[in-house]
C-alpha cells in the first residue's frame, strides 16, 4: 500500500523472527516498461532493491500477487485481446523473475469483460507457468509458484470440484515437465467488502472449517500448501481457526491501507489541521477507487468511501502537499509522521502474526491489492 506498509512488514518480520511475504499486485508495483505502479513511484526493480536493502537477513519474501492477464487495469482499458493480455502478463512476470521475486502467483481468473471460464483460466495458467519456468531457468532462478483460477467469493469450493480442477492442472503441468506449485488458492469463505469480512467463514466458522479442512487435506495429499486470500478484518480466533484447519498461508491487504489512512486522519485531527483533513478525504473520494469494495446495498457515507480509497492517493501531488503540512506541524509536537503511521500498520500486522501458532511454517502475506 505504501512505503510505511513495507517498512512495517520488515520491522515485524525482524522483531518476531518470522518470514512474511510482501505481495504487490500489478496495480501497485509493475515493470517500468508497463508504467510502474501507484505505490511510491516504485517499479518492480526499484521496489525489489528497496526491500533487499532494508531486509539484509532475507526474512521478507517478494511475491507477485495476482499476476496474469487483465490484472493490469491498462489491459482492460485498452481492450486487449486475450493473446495480447497474455503477452503483457508474461512481460510483467519476466521482470519479476529478473528482479529475483521469490514467488509468482499466476492468477488467470479474469477476462476482458468479467470472470474467465474455468477451463480457459486453467489453460492460460499452464501456458504462463511454462513460460515463467523457462524464463526462470534462463535467469538461473527457482521461484516458487502459486496458482489460482477463480475470483474470490463468499463461500468455499466444493471439495470434489476443487479436487478435479487441481488434478487437471497438475496433470497438465506434469505433461509439460513443470514443477508442482508451492501454493494453491482455494475459496475459504473469506471475502472483503467495504471494511468487513463478509465471507461465510465469519458467519458460520465451524461449518466452514470442516470444508476448509477437506480442501487442505486434498492439497496436502498432493504436496501443495493451501493459501487463503481476503483474510482482512478477521479476529485472532478466526485466524487461528483457519490455521488449525490446515491453511498454510493467508493474505491480508486492504485492511492495512485503511489502518494507515485512519491513523493519518487521527493525526490531522490531533494537529488541528481540519482543512488538510477535508482535502485528503476529498482527494480520496474523487479517485473513485472505493467503488470495487462497496456492497450493493451499502449505507456507507462519503467519508467511509474516502477512507477505503485513501491509500490509493498516497502517491498524488495533493497528498504530498497535505503530508508536508502535517509533517511540519507534527515536528513541533515531537512526532515524526512516517514513524507514527508505520507503527500503526505494524500493530495491525502483529495482530495477525501473533495469531499464527507456528511462526516459521505459516507465513503471512501482506500489502497487496
């Protein structure tokens, strides 16, 4: 979401001696040739260099989240064909490989005007997987792979259908002499809408846990770890339940952007910077980037929407002006703005990390979307 989120992740990893995964989407951090991303002006190369420099012990894994066709908004905006979107996605992956990313999430769930047909998604995943493996071999690298071929929903996969889909992908990979993925993404009834987790897991954890355990058993039998996405806004007990059901890693992302935005708004209130607070909220609301998170029957206020979209405008010139005013006022109060924000995000990350019973084998993925 921001440099502060990255720094917070590094700080928590070192404090806990726990490996954590940074999972930028193509919207957040992208190859320079494809326009870069919205976070800090980083491209793939400068992002990787920053993290490696500040994490000399290598506790942070660099992971591409949602790499694949139509995952870069430009590919839909320009109405690229499926073939052209695949070429664009592969160019992004090649840069990830070149910069030494530790894990590549091959997500082919999207199509030009919606969700891809499952068989189309599987075929595209196998094609990209092979091209990534070839690029990695040429670069002398061996990244881990994560596969997924469905958009995140509120319910779990049917274990039998999931088994058949997974076996079809594994068989195709084997036919091409490709290694098995480290992670596979399953539907674990975790789904973020606005600032809540509205998946079925939160409503009926005991029933969902049974199905998640079945999915985890299927993946474990095949030597693959199970990854859960959309795990924001879960309680510690819910995180422990997912882990206990066999989930090996979980992704948390937009929650930490909201945490930083709320912390910045608190600081502006504390400093009496009402005009800057209103300007920040107006900039975030005007971005319209809250729309994808909203419930169809939302009762959210304009302020609620702005808070959801706050992190998307951290890189704007207007936000830089607001933050500069806040930084000067905060210094007079003995406060460093970035330290204040980083500590707020680190506290939120700690809540998840502390809920995982086995720190080393259960990595937590942060800062995506």
